C-alpha cells in the first residue's frame, strides 16, 4: 500500500448500532454505520465528507436505516453565494462580537454553555435533554481533531456566547456542530456563524461549506435552505467509490 492509499484507508474499527428512535422523523427508527479511526488525516476526512459522511471525534458515520433513505447531504457553493437582506442584518448585529479560531478545547465554559443551550432547546423545541459530561464532550468534539479541526469561539460582554466546531478540509469547510447562549438569541448567532464560515472559506480559497444532513420536512434543518446556491448528494459511498452532487 502506497502513502496515498494509506491516507485514504487508515486503520479503523467498523461497526453499527442497534436501531433507536429517529430524531428527525416521528415513528421512524435509525441505525448508524461507524468507522472508528484513531489516526485520521485531512485526505481521508476530505474524501469521506465529500461522500456525505459525518464526524464526531474519532467516529465517522452515516445512516443505514432499513426502508428509509430520507437523509441527504447538502453543501453551499461559496463562490456563488450572496447574502440575503436578513443575513446582512445578522452580520450587522454581530459587528461587536469577537471571534477566535483555535484547536478544539474543553473548559467549564464550554460544558456549561452546551448544557444551557440544550436545556433551552428541550423546552423550546422538545429536544431530549441530556447534560453532557466532560468525558463525552472530549470524545465528541476534542478527540480526533488532527490537523483539520477547529473551534470558532464567539465572545461578547467578555463571555463565551457561541462555539462553532468545524473541519477545514481540502475543498471546503465541514460544519460539525454549533451551540450558543440563548440569552443572546436576538443576535441570530446560528446564521452569523454560517456566514462566518462562508467568509473564512473565501479567504482560504475553498469552494464548499458541507452542511451535513437534509431531511425534507424536518424543522431542525429548515435554516439550511436559506443559504444558496446549493448542491445535494444522495447516498453515502465509501472513500473509494464515485459520488455525484447535483444542483438544486
């Protein structure tokens, strides 16, 4: 095996989970296929993200649900993106928000903010609330960062008010997870964080923002359609298989 093949096929443990309740579609069950990769690379991460896979920590995954193919993948065309009036207003509201980009980290502020956000979403949108521990946060958001993972910190009033976890890959930015302080909801931090990703991609001369899943009719993903133009991918090929994104 040559060096390029090694980068595309790092040692991994492959497994799948038993079915559990789907968070996106009522009365549906979901099953996930996982690759646990201890030593990843930007090359592997790029190949897998281009094919619709997601990453949390050292876990790369995609759904393999029986009888359901509703999960698609979306990406924004950075080169052709133009912000709407509403998005421009979100940018203006955050003109005094300080931004720091660094390697993913874990502090008490991270844990407290994450749990505050999820408590808010459980009351507002019916999310199942489960406070995250230091161990789980490290496993999901800090481990496996290699040379491509970053966290974008949003700071206002000398407080951490938002954390955006991203991967900077060879042709774009993969949006992993964002959480924020609900006390600052009026700032539209979710919109602003995605706009910042787009600006960062332009600076780095990257073409795509990979948004993760799209499920038609799922309220949690509705915001993604506001960022156009986009492409969609059906299916989750392996890193060696061809893939085809199409314009929407």
